[in-house]
C-alpha cells in the first residue's frame, strides 16, 4: 500500500500503525490490521482499528465507509481515505 510517498508492506500478519497514517513517530498505536475473510480465506482485507471511519474508494469512484471494527477487501487500484491521507493498493 502506498500512503503519500511511503510504501507500507502488507503481509498476512501486518499491522498498520499511527506512524504510517498520521506521519508521526507513534509505532505502538495500531490503526489497522490485515485480516482474512472467515468465509473465503483467499480474500484479504484491512480492518479499521482506528478511532475514525475510513472511506473505501473503488476505481470507478464509488465510495463506501469502513466503520471502526469493520474490514474492507484489499484489491489493486482501491484507495482508502484514512482522514488525513489516502492510501492506495498497488
């Protein structure tokens, strides 16, 4: 995932820290994690563990929200508006 000029490596047990989203030095506060879909384990997602609702942006421009505690599918060319920055799956 690319967040502004930074690349964040996402693997099966990755955590996204406040540092990645808010460009600070907080490497302890988890704001997201990589999860598997329990019904379809070959589908991976990002779970919102922050204090804010995120916006999921599909390549066609359709937007949906990702409430706190919910997950969204990771797919190429999908963007997530984290509030202060936008990340894109490449």
